[in-house]
C-alpha cells in the first residue's frame, strides 16, 4: 500500500527530523514534542491538560503531560534547528481559522 503524503505529513516529517538534530533535548522530550505538536493542531477542543489527555488515546496521562510541560527546553535553539534552514528560502505559513465562531 502506497503511503499518501499530504502537506501536513511533509511538514511533520520535516519538523520531526529537525527535532531529532537538537542534542540538548532528551529522547523522551523529543518523542513528546513530536507528539504534542501533531496533536495540538488537530484538537477540536480547548487546549488544556485534561482535554489533551482525553484525545491522547492513553499515550500520556494528565500527570505526565503536566510533568513534560514543567521541563525546561531551550526553545530559541529548538526554533533555530527546526526553522533555521528556511531563512534562506521564501516561505508562507497559512492558518485557516474559519471553524472558529
């Protein structure tokens, strides 16, 4: 069966590969970041620990989510690793909030 690559899948693969390149982040943090960035976009409800837990299909408990968010991450370095290569290119980011009342 041939895998269908959508723009979202390509973007997530790109971000996932870049997160893997950041050496200061532990393996569990990398796994969590990849997962939370993907689910964050798809949540049809308010973003809080309880709702993320409900939509996580048992992957992370509410307590685990809180613990992961309490850990320190060097976001400027992570942002440079993920999007630094795109600085030389012309890029457009789009978001369609038409579903918001």
